[in-house]
C-alpha cells in the first residue's frame, strides 16, 4: 500500500514515549508499504532530523508552527483560539501550507490509506473523503488535560485548561467516530473513548519496547538507589518529580537514611535543583544519550506520575531491563501487569513510600519482580509482536474494508 503518514512532530530524536512509538510504527509500516511523511516543526533543529527518517519514507515534508511556551507567536495563537470552537491543540496544526502540500501529494500519488498520528491533526480528516483514515490516539487527550487542570496551581492557567478540556472533549466526540479506525494503546483508553464517543471502531495496539536494545545487563547495582527517567519540561513529568520530592521522599529517606535517588532528564524543576544543592543523596544527572547503564545500575525504577494519559513507555523500557518498578495508578495505566508481581502500584504517598521501603528491604523479591516484568514485556510488548498486529490491522482494514463500508 501507499500510505500518507501525518505526524505533529518529526519523531527524532526518540527520547519521548510519543517519538518512540511513532518512529517504531513508521519502521514497521515501511517494511511492506510506501510512506509519504508530513509533519510539523516548532524550531529549526527539527529540520536537521529529516535524514534520520528519510530511509523509511518516499518523501518527507515539515511545516513550521508556533513553538509552545510563553512566546509571543504562541500566545497570539492561544488568544485567537479563545474565539474558536476548536481546541487549541488542533487549530495550531491546521496550516494553509500543509493543506496545499497534502492536496498536491494526493494529485501526484494514489494513496491507499491515511495514518493520522495523534488527535491534534484530526481536522485534516476533511481532506480525505474517499480514503480510509486511521487515527492513533497516544492518549485520551481530554483526560490528560483534565488531570493536568486538577493539579495546576496557577488559577488563570487552571481555568484556561478547563476551558480547553471542554473543547477537546467535544472534539474527541466528533473526530473519533469520523475515522475508519481509531488505534488506542490500552484497553483502558478504548473503554474511555468508546464511552465518550458512544461507539466507534477502536483497536488496541499497545506501546512497545525494542527488546533487543532495552534488556537486562549484568552490571553491579548500586544498593538502595532509585532512578527516575524523563524530561521535566512537560507539566506531567514536572509534577511527578515535585510530588515525589515533597510527599514521598521524606518518608523513604527517614526509613532508609542511606537511600539515594537519581533524576535523569532535561529541564529539572526548581524544587529538584534546590534539593539537589542541599542533599547529596539527590543526584541530578540531566539528559544522557543512553539511559540503559544508569537504569541497570539502579535498585528500583520510580514512576510517581499523577497526571497524563496513555501507556508510559518509560515504565515499559524499565521493565524490559528487568527493573522492579514502583508506579502510581496513572503511571501503570494500560500495562497488563499484576500488581505485586510484575510491578508495584501505589496510589498514595504513604503507599508509595512503603512499597519502595519493602522492595529495598527484600532483594530476592526485587529480583523476582524484575524478571517477571521482563517476561511480560517479551510476551506482550515487544515491537516484533506489535508489528505483526499493526501489519494485519492495516492490511485487513485498509482500502478493501473502506470500500465495503462506504
């Protein structure tokens, strides 16, 4: 098949869960199909990564949009969106230049299927009246925004998030049923979106792991060492780190004065920087090209996320390295593991601290949990397993199925 692949970003470098999934799906589809990639760029460096995905694509085109943050260009877009029925996340990606390029591609090529990577590009559905269109929902976007609004401390931003949440929820209700198929990453997300949309064609294809890359490595472990991995520029990761430091770390350090905690990722929060400057047990590593040695050396992987949605790739990667993971319910969402066997799920600060303490005190249990986690990844979350599912889904639900239902 010839596939038009629309993505809100170029999936390189593959540092985030979104990029990892998009890049691996791109590789999987490119094995048997011809891909034309259309994406968006928030800064100039994004264009430098085009050569990294070109081997998987017949063509690659990127179009500039206003970068997120408190910058004049983005604030103008956000202000204009106050008077729009569409959510900001969707409106900012709908550009005349991208529309014209997509129309030109359709005139030049006979596409069999359109892959839309994330709900934010849902407005482009209107350009493909006679083609099957698949939407990948990396998260339940309205749920993610709602959870963020619940923990946001700034009143004005919290009110704005609630306003956008209502628009985004309505947008999901309109866009998902308009797709020939919606792919979600977990059964939890499928149930939520089906209830929200009153139906629709949903298929579960979980996030995956490169199990040849993320694997157990027999290197010496640092006793009593916790590790967090994830850039803290996003509000979800920033809140997770600050929540851990304020509500969980004091109890862990009281029970285990020798424990250390390492935070790997860009944009450390002010609270983390302050504590790292006064407590030598808090280690601030920053971004690294290869997290595997650091994770392998840790005793436990911590995932204290309170907001967000979808399956957390960082957790799957740690489990693939046979690490025992302590996670909040949000961080464990969508992972078909048994609490206490494949990972430990803790809903409160007290339960989280107690779970970390129990695993630190029982090396045998920690090792058994790590081994069970790796076995679960091999069985359900390997990209090879997921690749077969993806290929079957696109082949069976592609042009011929579209013709039967339209």
